[in-house]
C-alpha cells in the first residue's frame, strides 16, 4: 500500500519499502535529481517500475528509490 502525492513531480519510495515489493522490480540507473521540502538534495539509488492498483484499475508507475524515508 502506497500513498501518492498527485502534486509531486516524481514518485519516491524508500529503499526499505522497495525491498518489501514482491515480486521485486529491478532498479535502473537514472539521472533524476530529487530535493526535499527544505530544498536539500536527496541521494537517489535509482528508479523502478511498479504495478499499482487503484479503484480496480492497474497502472504501471515509475518510482525513484531513495536510501531512507525522506520528507
């Protein structure tokens, strides 16, 4: 279960939450840069594609994987 921020420019998932996904998707390299609320840059592990279901519809979304829970 994830919470999406429809106003965010990217979807972010912590590495810990990423490891709970089954089957686990592959992490791919990315040049995307992510900043927190304070404007400080957040390190990025990579990106992954995740199938999510919302209101009985399946979607494949791109998530940026970060080392820990970040704000």
